């Protein structure tokens, strides 16, 4: 989703989800993998604000949240904040 309330401001938002069927994961409990075989889904969303004070300069602030779910129903969360400055040429 993108929203531009003014020429110099831009707001963006994103949501995504990936999930395995729990029955499929339980059917093959001893599958060899580099990852934890009990992880069944991921969810992520983020939002950012971009500000263009000049045509060749951009400032950005972003917040991102990641969640991973397991067969037990527990969720692990990670929060990430990012600040950036860019030069357009």
C-alpha cells in the first residue's frame, strides 16, 4: 500500500504471511532439515515514511515486525527499526 499525502512525503505499508498446514508438518516429523522442523508459519508487516526535502535527497524511517510460529502455537517476535538517507542521481 502506498499513500502520498504531499509531494515531499510518502507512506508505505506491507503485510505478508506464509504458513504450512500443521497436518503436513506432523506427517513427516523426522525429516532432515537445516531449520527447525516444528516451525509452521511466518508473518511480517512493515511501514515506512519517506521525506524528499530536495529532488536528489531522501530520508526514510522504517519499522518492521517479524513473527514465526511453531507447532506448539508459540510465536517468536522480532522488531526492527531502520533509519536511512539516500542520494538520487
